[in-house]
């Protein structure tokens, strides 16, 4: 283990502590928290027992670590599509020529492992203590590999991050046949091979690193998965008792594609093939019947809520694409379990909570419909509940010592009457000072042992540039890079 577990009783004190009593968070002013051997043993005021170390965190909030159900584990490409649309024209979707020539890996194997390490450092820096990594398959030959996830397990263990790992797999892919025309290519056998690899990975890696490394199944996107792949994935999830994550209801194109292929919308189809369960984690769910232009007569929200599945709500990445959940209050009141994901760079859970709160109020047209605590609950309790982990996402005796220390003394954060409300008004991931995972200080005062953030950033840019240089080959009609990614303003290189 790269990080050692602290010895003896460790006491942490701060202006505010988020405790947990009777199934809900509570705020403790001038509170104390004590952990020992990786578990919380006390939360309250004036601990009377002996301790080995005392950490006075000052004007800060001590809270549970964030649980990220859709955590970025590669180099984020959101910037490539930020202003460069439509996707079929700008290389986000493969052209038929690239598909027929045989897709290829756009990163070297060692770069794929490097990306996991890089991504994991950014998660810790933003106070995420439990992560389910996600990466884009648009830049892959087909699915993710055993070797890169073996490397991911090593990276997580070295950094001390709690993770749920599993290589993503799929049965099919979309490609562009003509301007604006998108078709599907399916290779079910290849998808089932990917699932078999994922099942073996789960069996081999579950419980590594003293339990910090757990496993999951990751069929990629509902529209690129066949019924056989999803029903088999659900069975493996049951057999191994591991989570299964499937991106679902994230675009009108996806919803209509599933409706065209199967005669049912995504929630109905998943229910009827036996995929939905309390182990299912569904990122986005932004497009359901009667929402965001989906004209389909189906009780989508009721189906999802009754199934026990969890939403991985990723408000930042959706808002960047011009969409939002309509609406959080409606989903919450229907009884759907809601956790949070970041799914983009920066993996800033605080920013995601802020965007989630703002868009929820906009969707409801009511500032009282959703409160700061609803989003904080989703980022902590909701994610833990999605994983079936009552020992995560809360600070109470018996819970794992997964802890964030968030500063409240930077003038930029403004005034404090309630630390959660102030955090969701003016906070940022950069305010995370220290992180404890399973009783280990994996970051103190912004420093992760052995990690040079600036060197990693330079390495990420170099690898990103090399990938972007390959874009013409995988873009319709193969235009030059500067035409695919047009600058915001004309670039003048030879100024007099």
C-alpha cells in the first residue's frame, strides 16, 4: 500500500463537522472527529479519550468523502466538442471510412495506464474518496482492456483511492454514413468477449488493496448494447454481487434509437429484459418520456424508481451540452435514488453540486424546490447507497474514515451562516485541503505524497496533443485539424 494507515487514535477538530445521526447528516459547530484503524469511532464535542495525534483544521468543514459514480479516468475531451459541433462533422462520431478501415487505439497502452494515475490524482485533489472511473470509448479500438485496469488497480492502491473498477465493453458502435446520417455497427460476439473479460477481472481483483479496490461491470451505452449483452451482464452482476453501470437516457438520439430497435423506450426495455435492480447505476437519465422533447407514452420515472436503480446525476457535463435534469425535485419525490458523478474535467464535486442546485431550481421554477442539502446528500449518502455501502458517505461510529477537510477561510468563499449553503454558493474543489481515505491521509494541505501536479499536467497536454493530431483520419471527409477545431477568434501568428 502506497499510503500507510495512521496508527492509534487520530482526532480532527474544525469549525464545523458533518456528523450523522438517525439516518441523516447533522452539523456540529466546533466539532471533533476521532478515527482509529480506518474507522470512525467518535463524532461530537470534547472527546475525553487518549489520542495519538491531534489535527486542528481551524476554520474548515470536516465532512464525509464524496462518492463519484461516474468519475473521469482518462484525458477529458469535452473541450474538443465545447464549441465544435455537430458531433458527426467534428470527429466525435466515426466516419464510415474509419469504421471500415478498422478502428484503432489512439493512445499507447502505457498512456492508458498513465491516464488512470493522472485522473485518480485529480479525484483526490477534489475530495473524491470513492470513484467509479469512466473513460470515452470514442478513442478506443473497441473496449477497455485487462492490462489498463490492472494498472488502474495499482495506481489506486499506490495513491490510496477507494475505487470500483471494471473494463468497459459494448456490442456496437455508431458511425457517420453521410452528413447528418448516423448508423449502427454491431458485433455481438465481441461484446460478449468483453463481458467475459470483465467477469474474470471482477473475480481476480475484488477486494484487492485491503478492500480499497472493488469491482463493477461497465457495459458502455444502452444504444450500443444488445439484449444478450445486457441480460448476461445483469446475471453476472447478481452472481458476483457487484454494481453494473450503464449510460442511459442521456440524449434524444439514444432514446429514439432504442425505441426504433426494440419498440420500447430505454426504461421499459431495461425492465422487461431484467436488467434493472438495486445494483444498477444509470448515469444521466436526462431524457425520459415527457421530458426534454421525448414524446413517448410510458411511465419511465415510475419504472426507474420502483426498480431500486440509482441515478448518477452529472449536472456539469450535461449543462455544458445544453441540457439539464427536469427536474431533480420530481425525481427525488418519485423515490428514485440519486447519487452524483463528475464525468468531466475538473472532477469538481462541489461545482457539480452547485450546477445541480441551480438547474434544479430553474427546472422547477421554484427556489424552494431543492435545497443545498439535497445535493450534498446525493454526493455522499446517495452514492454510498447506490453501492450498498452504509459504511461510506457519512461520519458516524463504525463508518469508514473517508473524510474531506474543506477550507472556509479563503476570502473568496464569503461569509458563513451555514457551511453547506456557503459551500454550494461560493466553494470549489480547490478549497479541499486534506483528504483521508480508510484512515490514511492521502492528501494534506493540497499535497499528495509523490505527486507533482504540474509535471502531470504537462504530460497530459503532450498526450492530448498527440491524440488530437490523429483526428483528421477519424473525421468525415478528413479535414485538417485546424478546420475541425476552429479557434474562438482568428489566430494572427505574424504580427508586425
